[in-house]
């Protein structure tokens, strides 16, 4: 069986390519895609911005061709090895479970991982839909495909039965907004970025739509009122 995937061959050029459906190796999972979001990062890569995390220890070059899509929700289709893989809460997954796929996998061994730097400083970080080349087997490392191949150490978050996939696919998006509020709480130094929006003040949310949505959610969490600007 072949898998169809929208493959970004180079900036500005997509091809619909076929890849063999792999059997997951021990510690790996095969997920049948349900929905995948389109992030601003995906747009920027298409436009030719081919270095990511340039403000961290080392920028990461995009290894074309790639299958984009890192905001993913799907169904567990197969589990490699002994058939055991735990979700983010440590509960064993089974075939048929719906999951959100964590966008990043950090190594836990490099200097940055072992010295409490944020995960995105990891020198060996794996990013679904970004820094895994579709030229390398088993190829399907992004959500703009019928299936996505999940590597060892990946976070899979089980989706509640009553939560629609159309909402679950926004998990990574909303996590960005939650991260903003956490950054405010953890900031060791005064910051104008936070100090200028005290509780019970109004803020304006501007397009793009999902950036505005997640920013407005974060503002509401902080106790501010939100208005929309066109």
C-alpha cells in the first residue's frame, strides 16, 4: 500500500508524492491522519525562509524535501515491537485511539537539555513537518500525509471521545497561548511585553486569525478584555 503526501520539494514547489506504508519499528507508532493545521512556519518555509530557531544555540536548516504539518490529530493505526506505547500521561495506547502528536522530540542528552534550557535549544531536536527529510525512510514525518510515522520519545496525547478532531487539532496552537501566560508567571525580570498589559485592561487582537485567537485567549486568562481590529 502506498501513502499520498503533499511534499514540499523546495521553496515554492509542492508535489503530491507516493511513499510505501511502513511497519513501525520497536518504540515507534504509525498514526492515520485525521486533520493537520497550517502554521505560519509552514507558510514561511514555503516562501523560502529555510533556517529555524535561528535565535537559539544553533539554527536548523530545512532538509528538503519535507512533508509539512506539525499540528496533528489522528488515530493509532499500528504500534511497533511489543505493541506497547504509553501516552503523555503514561497510560498504554491501543490501535484505534485518537491522539494529538507532540510537534517536537528533544534528545534529553545535549548540553542545553541537561542544563535546563527550553526544549527548543536542544541540539538534536526532531521537529515533525520541519527538520525530518522525506528523502529518508520511512519518509512520512509530517501531517500533510495520509499517515505519519512517530519516532521513539514522541509525546502522544490521547483525545477524549467527546472532543471533536476539529478542536483537538488546535492543541498546539492553544499551547502557544498558554506558554505566553506561563512565561509571564516565570519571568525573573520586569518585562514591558507583560507589564504593558495589566489585568482588567483592554487589548486589541489583530489578524492573522489564529494568532489573534490564541493571543486573545492568553489575554483573557490574564484578566484582560479583548477587542478585534481589522
